């Protein structure tokens, strides 16, 4: 009688072990996938180890810190947006200000951060002299690999933001050369010969 009971329990024990092993494998792959979504410049700031040697707990801590950092960044940007919106509502000469800004458009701003570069372009709907893919081509020709590119339209202005990283970290990207090429490239029609 005892043998019959033990043999009926053995398959359930094996099933539980198999289920648990599969669960651990699945959790490990999810943890690895989560870590792979974190940009490299945030991934190794706290840890000098490579990604393969991080424990699962380290990977989860890293992801939690990155998510917290991004939430703080979103909150900061929302506050900045509200501040700008309030200023534009409070400004009685808003239409005059917009007309004056159109003559200065397009605007170009480049920011270096670590092994990356951020390009911010602002142009008017009426005086757009370039296409986004052309800006990306300039960046790639100068040795940068585009990570993200986005745009948004606010009123009669288009805001482009392009994030790129160095293809080869040792060589890097010469920001002044990129700025010069893009500045010539996006110059308003009035400045053309």
C-alpha cells in the first residue's frame, strides 16, 4: 500500500520540479530582457561589471533605479512644459512673439553627453528647408548611430529631437563639425545664394 502511494507522489514531485525549473528559466530571461532595455550609458554607471556578471538582484535594482530616474525626468519635463505654457498664456504679445520667432527659425542646438549627442531642431511649418532623414544622414556620415528620432508639432512649429551614439567610442563624433554641417544644411531659404 505504501508503494502505491509513493509512486503516485513521484510524478507530482517531478512535475513540480519541472514547473519550478521552467519558472526560474522564464524569470531569468525576463530579467535579462528588462536589463537589455536600459540604455548602455545608464547600465554601467553604478556597476563596473559587464552585463553578464550582474546578478539578477543587481539587474532588478538597476532597472528600478532607471525607471525612477525616467519618472523624475518626465515630471521635470512636465513642470517645464507647464511653466512655458503659463508664460505663453500670460504674454499678451504672443502673436507678435511668434512672428518674431519665425524669422529666427530654424533653430539648431546640439548637446553632448557621454558617448552620445542630442540634436534639437525647431522649424516653422512654412519655412521647413530639410527632411528628418537628411539630418540623420549627416549624423551617420559623421560617425554617429541614431538611437531615437522623434518630432512633435506645436502650433506652427515642428520640434525634432534626435539622439545618437558614437559608432566607435574611441573615435567619437566631432560635435562642432556636425553643428557646422547641419547649420549649413538647415539654413533658411533667404540665406541661400
